[in-house]
């Protein structure tokens, strides 16, 4: 699995969401550094589960499409 990394723009979009969630749901105020640290933790520890789920979903879509293509090819066959 490729390492999951967020660029600066992605982190800049994600970190405030973490801060807002912690503030609204847990009444916990955290600074940017702590929110980035939490993001890094979840990325390393939880990220692979989401990554693998995404791969599984992509595999399911690909299988459906290949089956559909197989059926379309079968419909093109000429009677002999």
C-alpha cells in the first residue's frame, strides 16, 4: 500500500474540520498543531481501513463493468 500523505492544501482544509468537530461535539478546543497531530494519527492508524475499503469498492465496480462488457460481447455473436 502506498503511504497516505496529504499536501499542505489538503491539511489546511482538513485541520479546521477536526478542530470544529472537537469543539462542537466534545467541547474540546485544540490548536492547529494538535489537530494536525490527530490527523497524522488517524491517517496512519485508520487510513488503511478506508484505503482498503476504497480498493474493494473500485474492484466491485470494475467487476460489474467487465461483466457488462462480457455480456455485450456475447450479444454480438452471430448464430452459427
